[in-house]
C-alpha cells in the first residue's frame, strides 16, 4: 500500500510539473523561439507537435487521442487491480500513466503537444517535454522489470498476507495485555490506599482507638 501511495504522489507531482512547464512556455515564448536552459547541454525551444516523436502520425489527432487513452486506461486498470506487486513494475507503471495523461491532456484541449526541451549535444533528437521523459523512463524501467524481476505467486502472496495478519494480531494481543496489566496495577493501588476495616466493625490490630463505652477486662463487677 505504501508503495502505491508514494508512486502515485511522485506521478501526480510530475504531471503537475509537466502541465506547468507547458503553460509557462506557451505564455512566455513564441512558437519556434529558443532560450538557454543548461549551458551547452539543453535549451528551451517552443514546439507544437501534432504527432508523436519526430512528428510521426501528424494530423491524426483523434486517432492518437484514442490510442493514448486506451494505453492510459489499461495501465490504470493494471494498477487498480493490483496485478503488479514488484516495486520496479509499480513505479514504471505510474510513470507511464503520468506521462500518458500529460500528453493526452494536451491533445484533447490544445490539439497538439507542447514540447520545449532540446538537446544541444544531439541536435537531431526531437524536442520533448516532461511527460515524454516520464514515458521513456517508465518504459526503460518496465523492460528491466519484465526481464529480471519476478512477481510473487498467489501462494506467496497468501503467505505474506497471513504473516501481516499474524503480526497485527500479535500487536493487538500485546496492547491488550499491557492494558489489562495497567488496569490491574491501578486497581491494586486504589485498594491499598483505601481505608479497610475487618467485618463486624472491629478495629485493626495495633489500632490506638479504644471503645468509648464498656468495661475493660480488669474491671470488677
């Protein structure tokens, strides 16, 4: 559960960064304008991509929307059904989901994808955005996950769940014992601090109180 929560938080944060960066470039840069970003390595370049990488399938907006939407829905279903348990697979799926959603939002509401990061040391490489980085990184991790990772079998998952339940029950039992022990101690303290008198109204041994009336043993009749 914690793995899913952390991965979803990272994916949501990257989606927000992607949408913010696209909005900033759209508002502050003209189409085709460039600006320095990271020395001789990266530059900002405002590009409207009507296709995919290298502008493939340009002009096929709704086809790309349907294809991207199906991929996003499939990845979301896999995550919702918990079909992936390995940390690498879960993280990769959330990255792909985040990147797919980022570009899908662009295609639906803008009709194109806003790209802005250009590699100066590799001029022929297409300009990309944060969503593209999420998809590529997620796919690379997914390949390693598919090749080298191993998902636990149903029997192993059942054993893990049983261990978790046993650990939780042990903690509950320990808390109950501590609670009963503390209650017993409080009861003993309350009993010891109260005034206790023997039945019949007599005085406790060693008490200095004497009867107010009556005759002592040594009195004569």
